[in-house]
C-alpha cells in the first residue's frame, strides 16, 4: 500500500493537549476457557499514532479491547484520560465517560454487528445521540459525516446493501460520530484489496487526531504518510518489542522467520515419527 501513500495527506490537526493517555500496569487477561490473552503487560501510550502488530493469537485484539475499556483485566490496572484526570474502565461511571472519549473500530467485518435493517443515516445519528453528542442535533450532521467518509449516496441504504469498503467506511464514521479524542481500530483494513485499503487508511489517518490500531499490513504501519510514531510487537500475550516503525517491523520480520522455522522443524519431527 505504500505506493498509494500519497493518498494519506493528514488533515487532522495535532492537538497534543487533547490526546489521551493509556496507562496499563502489569495487565494480564485470561479468557473463560483459560487461554491467555495478555501476560503482565505494562505500557504507557500517549503518542498521536501507535501501531500494534503480531501474529494471529498474539494478543493484539485483547490489548486493544483492554485499552478501549471493553475488557476488564484479570490482573493489573488500566487508567485512561488526560492530565490528572485518569479514569478506571472497571468503574461503571468512568466506563461511560471513556465511551465518550474513545471511538472503537472492530476488525474483520466491522459492520456485521450493526442492525441490518437500519439505514446508514439512522445508525450514525443513533450512535452520536447515545454518547450525548451535541453535533447530532444539527440538521447537516449526517450529511457532513457521510461526506467525510465517502458515503454521501448511502444515507438511506441498509447495512446489507453496502460493499466491503463502504462497510469499513461506515465503521469509521460510526466511531467518529461523537468526535472522540482517540480512535482505537482493530484491523481497520482487514479483507480489502490494496486500493480499498489505501482509501480506508487515508481516510482514517486524515480524520482521527489520535489513533491506536492493529494491522497485519506492514506497509501501512511503515508508510511515513501515516505518521506512525511507535510500534508495539506482541507475541504470546506479551510486548516483545516497543520501538520505531523501522526497527519494530524489522524485529517482527525476524520473529516471523523464527516462527516459520520452528513450524517447519515441528512438521519434520512429526513426519519422522509417523
């Protein structure tokens, strides 16, 4: 996608005073079946653009859902906010306030959980109202939002009538409907071809002032036009590298080669014992 990097010309201003701080202190998360999602993770995130990368099952989605307050850690603590006002997502009152500060984008098919019969316009207005956004009362609110996310002709369409790229755009528009301080996006371009990925990525990075996102697309992470400042590499629920895009993607490439070599050795051993 780097060859289309010219599409990503940031329009969002860098408002450092409005960025959120995410403080994870010795966080672990275990799922109901006993599997480990995160293992003793301590990170502080306050940069404008942060990427999370790792192999499938490494803990990326778990990390993002702990960060956005969707999951409560099994151990450790999370604080979210700015300045001295840090909120605890484990507290109900704080969780509601975090919901107004953070926009969430889910991976795979980000619009799958939306009511298929509702129109795009109805979904966006309902989302803004649910967070008490004053903008939702403006008669031009929906039209302006759809224009920003290349959905101007889709206001009356149901979710089921949207193509893959439009569904991703709707997910971003929905996450941005209440003007959050930070957007947390899990695989925001999953399942799209290079052109669709470039369009979605350029829109996301130009609209949101602060983004924490996961991706398997290393070209998106490394593209200087997207302004990624920091990359966390996860492996087996732990942060194994925390560095610049250049250094972290090199580390990740070595990690992939090691994992592939280990899998080949395992296959070879199994064949010898058959």
